[in-house]
C-alpha cells in the first residue's frame, strides 16, 4: 500500500483519495480558486482557466494513465520539484500556474508557453522554439478557450 505524508500526517493513498472525493470542490469553486490564485501570482486568469479546462475539466480527482494528477494534470515529480503536493487542490492549482508562468517567462509567448506546458520545454527548444506537431491541437484548443474567457471579461 502506498503511503505519504499529507499536512504532517502519514496516510494511505487509498484513504486520502476516498476522503478527498467526499469533499471535492465544485467546478465553480475550482474556477474561482484558479482566478484568485492567477491574479495573486500575476498571471492572466483566462489562460490558466483554459489549461485547467482542457487538462481536467476542472476536476481534482482525475489521474491520467501516465500518472498526471489533478486539475492541472501535474506529474508528481514536477510538483514535488516545485515544492507542491499535486494531490492537494490548492497546491495543484498553485503548481500549475507556477509551471505555466515559468514556461511563459522562458519562451515569451502564450502559445509557446502552452506548448511547453504540454510537451516540456526541451521539446520546444528541440523544435527551434516553435510548437511541435504533437502539441498543435492542444495549443489550438487552449487558445480558443482563452479567447472565449477573454470575451467573457476574464
């Protein structure tokens, strides 16, 4: 059985997921949390809302076949390297926004930052700082949602 420390308490993964799902935040609560965190971190809410919508549909209980977790579909290693717990909703949101912000800072464009969020920064660099073919659909989808959120006033 997998165990880990959560807020100073050793608990089993199964128990954590069962308890976590009982108290799952609503989609509106998750969206508002993302908006608040984005504003406090100096990131446009519309872009990170778009990423979260595509990655998980704003659901924290989602886990991909590749092991990515939560609203922003973070790998446990990436989240841990940034000092966050991807199983915790607030940490997942902060880590997702932090990661996007670091990709934006690295590449200087929203589209490349989104592509790097999807494929990793090395894939963008290997592709001569252009969007790799396998990320084009992801980027297109995010940017369409971004435009809709912006037109809605976010």
